C-alpha cells in the first residue's frame, strides 16, 4: 500500500475504535494491524473480558475465499481458530482467536526474545509451522503468503498460522504478485503452489536462524540470488557464516531450483528434527 492508502486505512480504522459489534457484546479496543484486505482490531467481550481478534473485511470477493478457507482449516492446534462472522450494516467482521504474543516477525526482530540463534526455539517453532502448512496441503489448500508477519504466537512460543486471504485450492497457478517478494519462489508460468509454500518456509527458516533474508527477491535481476543460481554449493555459509553445514544441506534441498526435486514437507520435518545445530 502507498503512504496515502495507509493513512486512509488508519483513519477508517480509528473511526470504529471503542464501538461495539455482535449485539453489543464485543468492543473494539485497539488496532492490531492494517493490511491490503482488512483491518484487524483487538476486541474484548464486555461480559466475560475474553479477548479476540476482529478483522474488518474490505475486499469481499477475496474475503469470501478467506472466510471459507479459514473456517475449513480451523481446529488445527497451529492455525488460528475461526470463531464467527458478524455483520453490522454494510460491514463484515471475522472474529478469530487472539494471539497475545504478536507475530513471529516482531519476535525475530525485537531484541531479547531469545529466538534467533537458539537451536531449541528454532526447532520448536519451525516444526509447528511445518505441521500447520502440511495440514493445509493435506486439505488441498496452499497458503501463498507464508511469512513471519502471518505467523502468530501464543504463550510459550505456540505457533498459530494466520491470514488466508491469498490461499488457493489450485495446485498450479499463474497468478504472480501473490504475497511478499522476499518469500516467493522464482517466477515461472504455471508454478506449483505447494512447492512455492515450501520455498517460503526456507526463507522463514533463515529468518529464525540468522534474523535476516537471503535475498530481496528470487529473481536473476537480484545480484545475491543470481550468485546463488550460479554457485549454490557453499553459498549460504558464505553469506550466513553463523549457520551449520547440516543446515546448509537442508537449505539446498529447500531452495532447489527445480520444483519437482524440492524437498517435501515430511522430509523437511525429518531433517529439522535431526539437525543437531542450525
């Protein structure tokens, strides 16, 4: 979004602060986030004090798909629980589980959270992410926007996958521009949505281990990615000296340029479990 669009969204978001929805039972207390497809509020049940996340849906064509997908996947322990849809006049709100520890991006970038470089934390968090994505794939749903901002955290580093606005049931897609360029696999017409999700997981794994991205975009116009394509062996240990040889081997399997040869999620889980040092 442009700065102007962000300002307009913020003004729109503030207009609803402290209002009540769902038969006056939920009060919107604060703004948790503003995205291209909605505004997320912290809501409190005025009778019980229970906190929920409330998403005001702003693009209904996209939002219908998000509602259907999220409701279908809800119930897995590592996916935010979908609770209900609330209609207030011409506005549609999606009420979902609130993750009190915020998103994984904040946990990675804020000092003192103890994740980056912590082998036990990395393994525990990443295995939960794999389990959530594998459940989606087994349900024939492919996220297409996997990134730390869309991974929420509950108490004790419990992972909760969120934001299914770009999810699809198509195993092959020619829709480009989905999600963040940092996390998207190299663009080809008719890309595998499953293998694209696995590529995104590789970038998230590097975020957890090193607190940075490997490249800005998986495109030959990006010098860092082009260097990887030319000489993949030992590339990651050159740009990320902190990582282990074990992890480099895993990353080479994840970032295999041929999607058909890219590591599967069960294989990835197996290797993460047995990786002695990241």
